[in-house]
């Protein structure tokens, strides 16, 4: 991005930003949806030992749910400030970050009473989403059109594939849990099998929808596999 900005290759810079954001959304959205569906076996496997009880698991899944809602936004705001830095603008991300921090604190005051720890997590998610939107809005003012149509299409297709994946994982996890119970090893089996099944369903759905990001991800994995061998 720095090279493209220095050479004033604005079309190339916009394409780089768009492609990066689309790839980030393609990877993080199914991860966040999968974690939401599998949050109970995840928490049971990692923490439900010794003094950490089933009630503690139930309470921990609430903030985890709200944190998961913001994973994609948190990931995108790791990308957008770099576009500003490439444009030699270091102050705008700082100012927008401070605004988002103020919104975070305000949301904490408003949400912590009705939602307890979940309110703190939801406040962080709201702040991340606001920060992402502000960064994107100001960047669009600087660079003009930002390939929003393709980003929207990628987002919708990824969401559709993720929801299909979530439905399959939920049915599977309910069925397996009914037979194996909720002990640690059982939760680990549900977690691993659900993750593998979810990845397969999401991949097949993305391939069926002819998503460019799916082909890029497969190509990246193939290159990594060849280098490893």
C-alpha cells in the first residue's frame, strides 16, 4: 500500500484495500459464527475443571458471545489504519480511535448494569464496529469509491455460508452431546468434530457460490503445503 500510494497508483491501492478486507472478512466471519455455536463445548474444554463449575461456564459464554460478534470488525481495524499510514496520515486513525474509545466507555456505563460482564464485551464490539465504519468513511473521502459493491457481495456470501455452517454445526453438536454428555473429553470431541464439519460445510458453500476468496485461500494453503514439503 505504501508503494502504491507513493507512486499515486490509486486504483491499485483501492484494489489492495478491498481485496485485503474481503479476505479478512472471509476468514474471520465463519470463525466468529463457529465460536458462537460451539461456545459451550469450547469453554467446557478449556476451563471447566476443578473449581470452575458448569454455572461458571454458563456465565462465561455470555461475554464470549458478545466478543465473537466483533471479531471481524476488530480484524478489519487492523487493516484500515495501515492505509492511512501509506497516505502519510498518522493522526486520523488516532483521532478516530479516541472517539471509538469514548464510545466504548459510554457503552460500558449503559450496558454493564443490564448485561454485567456481557455488557463490557458488547461495549467493546460496538466500539470496534464504530471505529471500523469511521475509518472506512474517512478513507473513502480521501480515495473516492472503495469497491464497496464487491465488499458487500463478499460479506453477504460469507454470512450466508457461515449461517449454513452454523445450522449444521448446531444440529451435529446437539446430537453428539445427547449421546456423549458434557464431560471434558465429550466436549473436546464435539469441539473438534464440529470445527472440522463446519470448515467442510463452509468451504463447500463458498465454492458453490464461486467466491474468489475461497480460491485464493485454497491456493495459499497449497503453496504453504508445497513449501513445507
